[in-house]
C-alpha cells in the first residue's frame, strides 16, 4: 500500500514517499507518517466594496490571521518549515505575504511561496504543504488562502491575437458570468432550478449563522481596533419570491438567467491550516483535527468552466478507492447556481450531504480563500455530526476542476 522511493547513491536526499491510500479502511487507518491537520480556521468574511473588510488589504488580513493563529496554538514559529499562500489578484503577492509573516513574528528563516490556481488557490496551497510534509522536506507547514476582491477585483485577461484566435484560448479568458450563462443554456438549467438551489444555500446559511454554527470555524481577528468575528455576507429573509423578482446581471449573454441572488457573492476573507505528520503532532502534543488524504485537479472545456466538479469528484474518488456513499459531507463551491445545480444533478449526490450550512451563493466566494475555507467548514461540520469523510470540490476559472479528500479526527 505504501512505497518507499530511494534514489541510489543519494542517501542524504532520501525521503519517505507514501502513495495515496486506497479504500475506506486504508484511508481511516492511522499511521505515523500520515499528513494531519492540527489547526484549521477562517476569518469572518466581508461583502466586497460594502463589508467589514472592504478597506483591508491582504497583507493586513494575513498579518492579523498569522498573529491570532500563533497565539491560539502557542506554536513556536521557528518550527514552521514552509508557508504557502493561495491568492489570485493582489499585485506582488509574494512580497505582501512575506511581509505579513515577518510582521506577525514569524522569523526570517521561514520561507514562503504563493500560488494561483484561481478558485482553487487555497486548496493548491494546502496540497503544496501536504506534499512537502509527506516527502519529508519539511516537518510542519502552514497553508493560507486569502483574497480581497474589494481592493483587487478580477483583472481583464489580455492575450495577443495569435493566442486569442484559438477558440478555447479565447473562451478561457472570458468573464465567469459568461461561462455561467453558457452552462445554463447548453445544459438547459432553468431560472426556476437555479433559484431553487440558491434558496437552499441562503436558507441554510441564515440558519447556521443564527444558531452560531459558523462561530466554531471562525477565528476572530483584530483589525484597526475592531474585532472581526461574524460574516456580514449572509442575507436574511431570502425567499423564492424575492429571488424570482431579481433582474439578470448579464442580460447580453446566453438566456440571461444569472442574478445577484443565484450567483456567488464577491467578498473578502482568509483561511489558514497547519499541517504536519501524525508522529510529529503526537510528540509535540498537538491536537489532530483531521487527516489529509489527497487532492486532484482536472481540465474541462473552458466555455463550460462550471462543470469542473463533474470531472474532479469521480477522479478523486477513483484515486482514493472510495465511493460517493463513503463520503459523509461534500463541500462543493457554488460559483453560480447554474453550474452548481447541473453538477449536483449529474453527480447524483443528495443535497442532504452537500453544503449543509450553505455555500458561496449565500456566504460569498473570495477566490483564493475558498479552497481552504471549504476544508475548514467541512471539518467543523464533520466534528459536529461525528462523521468521518469530507470531499471538497470547485470549478476553476479558465476551465478546470479541483477536489480533495480529508478525514475528520476530532470528536464533538
């Protein structure tokens, strides 16, 4: 099940490299070299341009998050072997991330990198750190997902004529709203169906917020003398009637079925996770929240970017030897109700298992944050339900899909 790969003649470079465990029993088995998650939290999220984080740049957000995390876990920052930050749009993101880490008290000896895989950047950051731990290159690392869509809105991609004349190359740089309408038109996802799934998201998120469920996954941070601890993105009182009354936001594309009520919100926020090996965590007396299993990324037709989970979820299940029935909770990003509804129905997964506390339509979708936020949210919900397996997935701008498997090891 697990193989050791050794390069002859290079004993100083030897690493223990584990293959992905296959099957439910192997995945649930606890091994000393498992990559485990010892801390996973997120900030409260803010509405872009209007919310509590609208004037807060990503370095300030990360600075506050790093500081609060170090206080919470009482981690000596010298133990950190590497940091990887997933983010999409801020200029010079590596400089900003490095500066935020240093200002938070993380020593100059700790390296940092940034990755951009658009809507899955947070997941890419987790995978990068998990693989570094798994290979033995580091003993402990930190993954971050962050985005300020208020201060760093999506830039308009520009390609030269020689590239743009290629049909798929042209499609992969188009606005995401256009891809939503293409999915709805091609796969015949009606406005009524889109609003139905949107209402589920709004209703679940409102209930979760009112009952304090999100407080269990949010790490309050201090920004300019204010405590940020509650999402300001959730709109209470959404009904089927109020959704159906909204006008299309992309009237010139497709059948114009996407509205502000059935698409993900534009927002700001950050999430963080600490990963290490089980043996390291146990020796250090660190709480083990979850076990990292695997992630996968796939490509799909750019014009129908939103169908990414339809390809990514079966692949991650196949890679890990799992079935849909083995998964207790799915966190599938709701970029648009058009693509979300189509993915749910094509995958034939019960909504009882998907986004039990609502998704991005209600909560918002800070691009670099979402891939990690889904893990934070999913692990917290598994703990509440005392269940085991989480599958996260998202569509990715330009025509891709991502997915991951994580095991809950915390108890309610």
